[in-house]
């Protein structure tokens, strides 16, 4: 049963018949206060009210649930009907009538289709009233069932809308996935095919052609690795880790050396303050840095170095990558870690999975990955417990 009380109040307020029901309750019984209440084990919340006796409640008002008889109705699932508190042996000494100053009381449980208890349709008045009659009891039962039916219908509509939204998002993701995958795999395949044709024809130096083909194969391999990680994450398995306590500086140095070779025209500076080993999956940390550093090299300005910083202090490992360049818009910052999201149509960005997978690696380590961007720099910072 939902504990989104704002949604519950809105659901009752959305039933057009409720004001008329409360009016009919007051008119037919002669009572001055009627309400629909959401009642849980811990809370009593007014969802709709008709108050002709200045009792003082409005939608959203709350009573201590233990001070109400509705608390007992929730436990028993049975209606409580009191014509006159003074003449009722069970309630003449009860704390609730004394606290709230009423003599007549009726409360009918509102039970949803799945059997769960939503709350009550109730009415009170400082004067006695003739309530314990088949007509009044039948009317309250009918109104409580009508309210429950509307609440059930509203819930079904909400579930259906959420399911349709989820299916629409999945469909859009699938179409985007197929389009991007087709585009990004076609480029390296075309390069390999062209290189193979040149080698077949002969008469050219094979070394540079083979080097280009190897780069294309490496690009395809990275795309496939990202796709596998994405699939594992979406299927609920998450990023798999093989953790060990180990020094990370050699791992980070190796990633930087690889990317220096791949981006010879760009500069990369590093500053490490790693005074202790870190409990982590070093291969995944290397993958995270590779994704962040590759992203910075693609988007940073070539005349400014990409800066890599790592430290272990006060039980925390921190790794950051910063580059100069055009700042990322705030709206784009919020979407950077979504799968297949690209800030631009630059083909070098690949599938748009790198930052998503980096964020999943951070999450798998119990850490965080954050991005900030200004006119001075764009910085990605990963933090996690180091032990």
C-alpha cells in the first residue's frame, strides 16, 4: 500500500463525487463534520472534509493516530457506530470522545480491491444522533465502496501510464541503440575493409595500413566491451568486480601511457599522491580512468593539457580528470551519465556509453562520480572509500 500521502490526498481530492458524498452524509445524519481519512499504523491524515462545527481540520491536516477510533477500525476492519457516547458502555469512558468533544460518531473502513486498508469515511458531532440504522449503515458502506472503487481505478490508470512510459522509453532506447551501434561499428569495419583491399592489391607499404587496421580492431573491441558492460547493468547484474588491496599508481600510469600514444598531439599531466593501496578492482579503475581521460582528450582544447589527479587521504581514494574547453551546459551535465547520451554528434564519442559505464563502475565500488563545468575547466571526479 502506498505511503505517498501527498498522492493519496490528491487521489481523494480527484474524486469529483467526494464533496457531494460528504454533504449527503452531513445532511442525512444531521452531523456537522464528515471526512475521508487516510489511516496507517503511524498516521491519520485528512484527505477531504466538510466541517460545519469548526472542528478545524483541512485536507492535509493530521491527528495523532493513537488518539482516534480510526486506529482501532484499521486493526479490526470493522465499522464503529455510536449514537450517543454517554449511553454507550464501550465508549463512554473512551479517551477519544473526551479529547475531541463529540457525542455521535460513525466511521466506515475504506477497503481497496486487493484487501488493503486505505482509511475511513467518518463523521462526528457534539450532539447525539440516530446512526445505528440499516439505512445509515448501508449508505456509509455504499459511499466507502464508491470511494474505494475510484481509488482503485485511479491506481490502475497510474500503473498503466507508468508502464506505457517505461515501454516508450525502452523502445526509444532500443531504436537509439541500434542506430548508434550500426553507425559506430560501420566506421571501423569500413576502415578494415579498405585496408584489406589495399593489401590485396599490393604495391604499398603494409606497416601503416596494418597499424590503422589494428586501431580499428581495438576500437571495435572497446565498443563490444562497453556493450557487454551496458547489457550486464541493464539486466540487473551490475558491473562485476574482482577486488583486491593493491597500489594504483602503476595502473593509472599505464592508462595514461596508452592514451598518450593514441593522442600524440595532446598533452596529459598527472599528479599522484597515493600514499596507501586501495581496495578495488584495478582493471575497472583503469577502465574508468580510460573512459574519463579519452572523453577529456576528445573534448578538451589541444593547446591545454588534460590534468589527471589522484590521492588517498583520510580513508578515501579520489581520482579526477580535468580539461579546458567549451563548458558543458547545465542541462547536459544532468544527462552526461545516461547511456547513449552525447554532448555533440562528434563521431569520436562512440556509442555514448563511456561515461555511463564509468558511473556504473563508481557505483559498484560504493563511490560517486560527479561532473562540474565552467569556462575555466570541465572536471570529472571519482571518490570512493580506499579501504
